[in-house]
């Protein structure tokens, strides 16, 4: 039984516990002595660890993704909690509960599966409905779809994050469809639910979050299109044009070539999906970054490398009362982490995942940025850039 979680650690605490090694880096200090930096994790969050003594000896005793028992002193350095490790011992996997070490969505899996079933039942297009029902009936796919994170680092980085993100984008799709009647509601909702299904196989999530070989070589956009094609083969009479338009949603949802899309959005639904996917991922990513630094002093967060900026958090009632996403709430509680669903309800990573996520667009990539220097004819030819 794990006795202390990352979110429970306070400045000046003596920490004696087991953590997962998310990353391990050896470096040389200015005085010529080696030191080691560790990214230590459990299901509640991450904390940096530093080893200053016996570095070579201790480094040889474990690797990245191993479990280690440490004894360390906690301190806040440059606004972030840091553990100065005095003792370190490897721990065999069979002596830990894996459920303690990977972050998980605060939304119960059963609740999200019920919402997914409701979305599918409300579809009017019989072909799209049959396609979604085929995915829901695939137990192997659903095991991965309900367990996978939505990304390795950017957003919804926890078990169940993929389904949580997909449902959120589907909800935005419904909202936008009500505001703009010319949008094909069913097509946009199904595109929202399926746009990232390739991540079921692109990512690995048994002990830590990383990319599979297939994910690095092919990527989730193409993998998702292949999965849809396989399902459609088992649905006689599925309209080829509808299949083509749906696949276009997946291939174009990153918006631009430089962000991994082999095609840019060329239907109204594809344009909308590009933006609502980006909207949900950015809200979750920024909220999680703000919430993960409860000990940081001042009005600004630490620098976010992927978003290339600091974020302002002024401590006003507006900012403090704003609801944080599930992952962020999980990382900021001072009390012991809330009880999780029982083992049978927790998302489980399948023994063998079916299959590097393409880089998502930068935080400031607006519609104006996308159209700058471009032809405004969304449906015209792309000057030979696409074949």
C-alpha cells in the first residue's frame, strides 16, 4: 500500500515512499561532480528528484520506468517542489499496485461509457450509427479506448483521457451544430468521437505513457483511418462518399501540414472539428499546467515549453473559483487522493496495445494565422502541395 502521494508532499517534509521513475538524466555540475535528475510520478502527479551523492552507484541500480523506494527531503526551488534524495532502492513490480502510479480520469469509466452510448443512440444517420455500434461492440477496441490517455504530454495525460477528450469534443460538436444549422450534426459528432481513435494503438500506457513503434512510424491519423476502413468493410451498403468524408475529418483535424495533417480541412465539418478539438485540448492543457503548481509563489506559472509562454494566475475569485479539469483537480488536493473506482471500474490498459503522436499546433495558432498567406478558397486546389 503506497503511503504518500506526490500531492501530499509539503516543503520540509521527510519523504519515505515508492515512486515510478518517469525520466532519468545524468549531468555534470559546474564543480565537475556528477548529479542525477529524476522525474518521479504516481497517480496524483509528478515531482522532481535530485541525487547529489553516490550518483554513479545509484544510477546503475535502476532504469527509467522502474519503481524505486526513496528517502528524501522536500523543498521548494524556483516555485517547484523538489526532493533531495538521500537513499534509493529499486522495488520489484510485483511489490507495488500499478493503480497507484498512473494518473486516471476523475470521471468513472462507467459514466463515460454511458454517455458514449447515449451519443450513439441519438444519431439519426443509420450508417454512422451502425459504424459507431460496431466500434462499441468491439471489446478489444473498447478496452483501449476507455483506458488510453489522449496524449503523452499536451493534454488529458491520464488513463481514460482519450475517451474524456472525445466526449468533450462531441459535446462541443452538438453545441456548434445547434448554433449553425448548416452543419451535418451526426457527421461532426461521429468525427469528434473517432478523430483520435488511432491513439489506442499509437500510445503505450501500461506503466508509463510513451509511443509504440507503430505510433512512431505511422501515427494516429493514418492508423485511425485504417481502423474505420476495417469496420466499414463489415457494414454492407455503407456509402463510399460518406466513408471518404468521414476519413477526411480524421486526416485533416490537425489543421495544417506542419502539425501532422496530410490534408487541410476542406469541408465545413472538418474546419469545425479542427477548432473544437484544439479548443478542448488547450483548455485542459493550460488548466492542468496552472493547477499543478499549488506551491508556486507569485502571479505567474512556470514556463510551459510546449505552449512557449508563462500563464497569468492572479489569484482572484474568478481564477480561483474556475472549475479545473479532472486531472488538475487530482493534482492539487492537499489531502490524500480521493478514493478511486474499484479495480473492476478502473480503466485497464490491455496487455498488448494495438499501436508518436503528430505535434499539435502551437497555442497561438489562430484562424488568422492559418489563413495568413493562404488562399481563402477552402475547397480549391492547394497549389500542388497535396496529391
